C-alpha cells in the first residue's frame, strides 16, 4: 500500500528548514519512494504526465553564474503562491555515493553541464516529489524555475512541461563582480564548484557559448531584463513587475474555476 509520510505533508511552508535541508529531504524521500511515486502517478517511468494544456505555469530565472538567481528565487519563495526550484540545488542534494550522484558530481565539479537526459529525469522526479509532498501545488503556485533551460535543446523539453509566462533575465556587465560573489558563496554554502577559479571560468564560458543563446529562443516580448547590480530589494522590485501580472492571471483563472 502507498503510504505518505504525513509528518512531511503537513509541514507548514514557513518552517525553518533551509533550502539544502529541504532538497535533501525530498531527495531522500525520492530515493525511498520512487516506486511508490510511480504507482501514485500511474505511469511507468515515474514522470508526471500532464496534458499539454495542463503544463505548469512558470517563470524562468535566467542569467550567468553568480548573478543572484538563487537569492531572488529564495526571496520569491517566501511569498505565498510561488514555488522556487533551483536545478543546481536539486543536483547538489543528490547522494554523492549513488550512481546518479557520482555522475552528476563529476559534471558539476568540472563546471560542465549535466547531460540533458539525466537532467530532465532528475528534474522531473524532483518536481513529482515536491508535488507529492504538497510543497508545490501546480494549480495554486507559480513555478519559479532557476537554472533551466541551460541550452537550446532544453528549451523544447521544458516547453513540453511548462507554460512559460516570462523569462527574467538578470543582467550584470561586470564578470569580476560575479566571480567575487561566487567566491563568497563558496564559503557560505560550501560549494565545491565555487571554490576553484578554473571551474568558475569554465562555467562562464559554458554560459556564454551554450546558455546565453537560449534567450533568442524566446520572443523578445517575453524577456524581462533586470539590472542585477542593484541592491537585493531593488532587483526584487524589478522582478516583481513581471511576476505580479503572472500571479494575478493565475489567481483569476483559479477563481473562475471555483
Ligand atoms: P549558478 O548559480 O552558478 O548558475 P547552479 O546552481 O544553477 O549554478 O548550477 C550548478 C551546476 O549544476 C551547473 O554548473 C551545472 O553543472 C549543473 N546544472 C544546473 N542546471 C543545469 C541544467 N539545466 N542542465 C545541465 N546542468 C545543469
């Protein structure tokens, strides 16, 4: 019989778990309950099958490493009606001793992208787990997706699953400033990929060559450019300009359906 860990399901969203503890909780739960999740969704591969018109309503957080996507995503996550999911956080929470964990760690520690198939597989499982735990409620919440798509191929894949309202492009002209932020983050968040200068430079090259072209895949009217050099509150203010209308639309759609 399928048993849900009710103590997890009933946890209020404002509890004091930090994002790493929460990601670890989901990953640990996933590892133990993947077969159960497959039963829950009644599909053979454990993925959430959603009709094309039931894609998750989403906003993409886009920009180079260290620009503040995680910081802003974390702030938005404290507002009811937003669910922030960072693909990088999901990867970092995987048990490094597992087969997937070893493979993922190899790519991350070199500053390379994790291959698309593995990325999508892990991402879908994480989304399913957050839904099963009622942390993410697709009908009520706007998904703030941070770190995906990261190449042109991933654009098509995410479009199958997401109804994207806008792409928030955090811009910062000063690469040295971002490198500085990454170095500080290495200490604060104990991130191996942030500690090594060569790995940091590789990530910027990957961003310029492979990730930046993603922006051209979206209609310019969907892309909301935000100057990431400002204070966190100022950057948030600008992000909210495009996030509030999307949330209002979701609220209105839900009211109509009730
Ligand atoms: P940053 O905040 O520096 O942009 P992230 O935490 O988003 O870094 O990602 C860390 C690492 O995780 C990336 O350097 C990459 O190796 C891997 N990664 C994250 N998202 C993706 C993705 N969508 N596809 C492939 N690899 C990814």
